[in-house]
C-alpha cells in the first residue's frame, strides 16, 4: 500500500486493530492490525463506505476480506444482536466515533 495512489475508489485505508472476543467471532482473535479490503466481496473506499456496506448487508453472513487472502466470516444477525453486550463487556460506550454516528 505504500506505492498505491489515492483514488475515489480507494481514498483511505481501513485497519482492523483487534477483535473484541466473543462467541460470535471465536477463532479470529489472532487477527490484528490488518487492512480491510472488502465487505461481502465489495471493495471498500474508506471507513464511511465500510460502515455503509456493513449496515446495508442483506446476506446471512458478513464476510470481511483482509490482506493476504484472510477472511472473517460472521453470522450477521448474531453480530447485530450481540453488539451492545460486547461493547458493554469491554467498557466501550459507542461502536464508532462521533463523526460516523448518524
């Protein structure tokens, strides 16, 4: 990514720093500091686009494609229903910064 040019299709890198461990994402705890490239097969242009693609997901699973052909496959409905509990368990008030809240 050092030599890639910024384009409207890819104007910002999104880095997944860590996964907050839960039963719904068991087996993925070692995925840290990885660049997110696609959501359900669709390339993302930045964090705002990633949020939109996740929230508009209509598939049963949420597939997060990372660099080096790594994938995280999660049950989308379980993710949505578990989000508040996971945030509370880890002492996190919001799932995103204020500028990305609607």
